[in-house]
């Protein structure tokens, strides 16, 4: 998050310097204006921290580098105090850090967990990770985390500002870890969650999106062949009053129909993508899509169980074993990556626990989104007083089960895709062959 510095004066002539963070300069101006109005401060400058390039000399040797500061004068002053002769200090106009890949985030959290288990101070861990990573975006994140922790900021504030990098749940968990008594385990659980979330997205692309793209590409090829390429040859035969073979004649009829109704055909093919995009961006539409997703044949059950696995893993990590743990259930529901399941848990389970005073198991069962196997584990855990352990065992069980079944489902879908491509190629080949062997009537 960008950093800003306010410089102003009070009515008594006292200079005011304040550094703060804001999403952008517009919001920063609004904040300082409210502060100035409340405390009668005359605003002199509002500076945003930028990256500056510099070139200095010492003992005849030239050194170039870059430094973040609110203005170039601060950089030059600091360098001169260190005994350097400054050649220039200028603003870096293009500071392209790039995005932070998911692998970098997993590595950061996983290595932090491993080194914490070895009793290494977290400040030293951050230094090691900063020096080891090559991603500029991740370097900047680690540097800001280290600075904020040294400044004594709360963990939720430190990691919350990097929610776009870590994700909503991971940033919350890392914030909890800094105040928990078992920082290493919380980091390890968070790394596990991110890894499973990455697997979920990868498997979803492999099982749904990529096959869908393949089918669309093949279907578009068929339409192009029948609607544009084939008619050129077929119409030529008709000019010579040649009787066309049945399949060729049928393809020509389809071609004429496509040419006559091409606008409707385009609308029919484009409309589903438009509707899907609108629904995906709309809250209620997204809930409906996620509800339909877990009811799909083959893949729906697996996606459903992966969401319940993530819920159980988060619940296992945060559950304290005392009270109803409403906040834990809410966080676990938000992490499960299915808005329909999240809605059912928040609106039915949590509401029943708060308003009707029912137990956790009864509340989860009322949602209708937990499979029988999951409910049996939660019920057993509640009866035996080992709810936390049973949630962890359920997550591990679903992880193993979904890993084995996901591969078979993906292979089955790929088989159907290959058959579809095979049939399409045969059709194009047969129609082309018929056209090639047509003999004119002399």
C-alpha cells in the first residue's frame, strides 16, 4: 500500500509531520483534510513515497542504486551523511514489480513455518527470505512486513494490507499467527491451505475450462468448414447438374441454413458466455453458479468435497475447543471457495446457533451442504469431545479421496473430448472424400 507524508503547521506555529498509508492519493488527501479540519492544521505538502535512482562516489569509486523516499532531497541528504559525493538523484519513472506468483507465496509461508519450527527468530527469517527471492513484488511485500513488525504494528494490520497478494483468508491467518502461541503450526496450516487452493483451481481448469475450450474450438472448425469452405466446392457441382451424395447434400443444406441464420447462430454461441460473465460478477448469480457447479455429473461431487475439505481444514486450524467459535465457522465458510456453501453456513448454521442456541453439528446438518460422511465425523467428534481432531481427519480423508478420483474424472472427460474430436474429423474427412469422388454426368 502506498505511503504518504503530511507536512503542516498548527495555529501556534508548530510543525506537524505524519506518515501514513492509503490506497491512493485521493483517499490520502481526504484523510489529511479531515485531520486538518479537526485539529486546525494548515497543510503545506502531501508527499508520496517513491523510488529514486542515485549515483554516488566515494574514494574514486562510483556506485549506483535505488532508494525509496518521499522526495529526492531526503535521499541526497542521507547519502551525504554517509560520506558519499552525490552525482545525481532522480525519480524512477517505471517501477515494474510485477505480480506475485502463487508459488512465491507458498514458498514464503512454507519456509517460514519450517524455520519457525527450528526456533529461528522471525525477523531473521524475513531477512533470509528477502535475500533469497528474485521476485520484485515479493521482495517489496517482505520488506514492508519486516518494517511494520519492527514498528510494532498489529499482525492483522501488517498482513491485512497485503490481502491482494496473500488472499483474504491467508492474510487473516498470518495475522492470527503473530499473536498465537503456536506461530509455526498456523503458518504450516496456511501453507497447506494455499497449496490445496492452487490444486483446486488447477484441477478445475483441467476438468472443466480446458475441455470446454477444446470443444468450442472443434465446433467452430466444423461451422467454418460447413458454412464457408465446403459450399464453394458443392455449389460448383450443382452448376453442372450433378447429383450430390447424401452426406454432401445434407452438409450443403446445413451450410445454406447457417448462411441464412448466421446472426442467430452467433447470438446463441456468444450469449452463454455473456450470461456466465454477468452472473459470475453478480453476487446472487455467483451463488447460483456455485450451486449448479456442485451438482454437475462426475466433477460436481469432487468439487463439493474439496470445498468441505477446505472448510474442515480451516476449522481444524482455528477451532479452540471452547464455546461456539462463531468467528471460526465464519472464516472457514469464507475460505471454502464456494459462495453457495458459504451462504448456507452463514445464513443457516450460524444464525441457528446464535438465535436458536442449537449445537454445531445440528446447525451444520441444517445447511444441507455437508455430505453424510462429513456429518458422521463431526457428530462423532462432538460426542467424543474431539471435534478439532475429527475435522482434521475428515480434511485429510477428503484430500486423499479427491486426489485419486480427480485424475480418473479428468481422464474420463478427456476420453469424451477425444471421441468428439475423432467423430468431427471423420465427418470432415467423409464429406471431403465424397466431394472428391463425384463424377460429372456427360
